[in-house]
C-alpha cells in the first residue's frame, strides 16, 4: 500500500512541476505581448499612426537616390502605401 502512495505522490509531483513550467512559458509569452503592445502605444502617442498622411514631397530622398519615410527614416519604395516600419500612410 505504501508503494502505491509513493508512486501516486511522484506522479502528482511530476504534473505539478509540468504545469508550473507551462505557466512560466505562458507568462513569458504574455509579457512579450504586453511589451509589443506598449511599444505600439508609444509609437501612436508620438504621432506615427496609420491615419496620418504625408504628401509625396515630404518623402526624404537620401544621397544614394533611395527614398526614406519622413516619420522614421526607414527605406521605402515608390509602390509602398504605408511605411513598413512605423505604418505611416504615404501618398503621392
């Protein structure tokens, strides 16, 4: 009888440890999602929203002939309607 109780105790302990590990991974994932959302919220507060519109002459052209987003400076292409980095709406 005592051997059965020991085995049951080991199995219960195993599952408790397993669930604790799963919860810690879930916590890390949730924290990462919260950080991403906080970063997006900060960018929106700084004025880099998708609802902003920039006239074509506002697009910066670098020394190398490439065009850059006026909001964040990332390289963009003429076909882009939105900046791939900050989401700024670009119009011609």
